[in-house]
């Protein structure tokens, strides 16, 4: 009886062990690689699963969460033969557990080494200034280069970040001096450009002023021209009137001469100069002129 109880107990324990070996609960963030008799059988995703104990074996549990791998700091020589220290971070995610387990022994180590060699190759083809100023393009080039190899390992490269680029102290001092010189150069160029713009604007203003002055002079000349034309036209009309009057009356010419003599004599008589002496000269002509005026006025 005791032996039977022991047998039943062992059998129950064996059944429990078999059941426990048959049940697998996989986390949502993992992939379980199962082999059957030494060969790949299937991948188990998150949830409850049953397998055949002692026939099916769990070979690996791989996370499908995004992972990061540090690129160790290393010395790299640029195209212009400058030694710099570079390190970075690779962000990746497993997309195919079977390939990640069977195609490479350790995908993390493989990607880390590949990132280091790829980084050396990329920076080796760039000048120092381009390396420091083109991190985005360098990150993109590394992501593309790593992505081609990682596809064969069932891994997707999400992004690559170059975290630090260190240059020797002597090179850094020279770069600082160069940057200072560049800033001073830009300041001088900006100042010269500002002076150039100011000179151009002053020249344009002077030109505009000269144009306006020339236009004003031209308008004044036109006005004087029109004034002279008008005066000449008036004088012409006056002469025509005089000629017509003279043609109609033979005494008209004598009237004009006599009028001029009388006006000149009156102006001389009204002068306030005390040193003048009024002497009748050709009195007969003056009297004759007065008579002509009287006769002409009488006829009118």
C-alpha cells in the first residue's frame, strides 16, 4: 500500500512537472524562440502557449522593445589627418526574432562593432570642419550603412546619434582663433557693406536732387522763354498799332518824338539834384513840339 501511494505521488509530481513544462506565458514585449528536437520550430509572441515538454525547448527570449547600444569612444583620423575622439549611440529594434537568433551570434555586439568601423570610414572621408558642422548628415549616413547590414540580422536601426566629438587642445585653440578671425571678418564685411549701401543711397539722393534742380532750371528757362515770347509778341503788336496809326496820320511820328522830348524835359525838371542848371536848348523845337501836341490833341 505504501509503495502504491509513493508511486501515485511520483506520478502526480511528474504530471505537474510535465504540465509546468508544457505551459509558457510570454510577455507582450518579448519573443520566445522554440526549437523542436534541435531545429527551429516557431516564435511565440505575447500570451499563453502550450508546447510538448522535453521535445520542444525554449532557446532564447528576445525583447522587441527599442534598445540602445553605446558606441565606445574611439580615435578616428579625418581626411585632413586630425585625430579626434568620437562616440555615439545606436537605437535599434528587433523585428525578426529567428534572424536575430540564428543569423548572428550576438546582434548587439555585432552592431556595436559595425557602428565603430562604419564611423571610422565615414569620418575618414570628411574634413574636420565638415565633421563638426555636419552631424545630421553623418548620423544619416551611419543609419543607412548600419541598416543594410542589420536587415540580415532581423534588426531595424531606428536612428544613430553622434554624442560627442573631441578634438585635441591645440586644434581647438586654432579653431577658436579661426572663429574669432571669421567673426571679425564678417563684422568688417558687414560694415563695408553698410557703408557701400549708404554711399549708394547718398549718390542716388544727390542724383535725384540734381535731376530736380535741372528740371526746375528747365522749367524756369521755359517760363522766361514764354515771357520773352509774350513780350516780343506784345511789342510786335504795339509796333503794328503804331505803324497803323502813322499810316493813318502823318503827324503821328512827330507826336511820338515830341511826347518823348516833353517827358524827358519834365523828368529833368523834377529831379531833386540842386546842382543842375536848366538851359533852354533849341527852344523853338520845344515850342514846336508843344504845338504839335496841341494840334494832335485838338484833332483827337
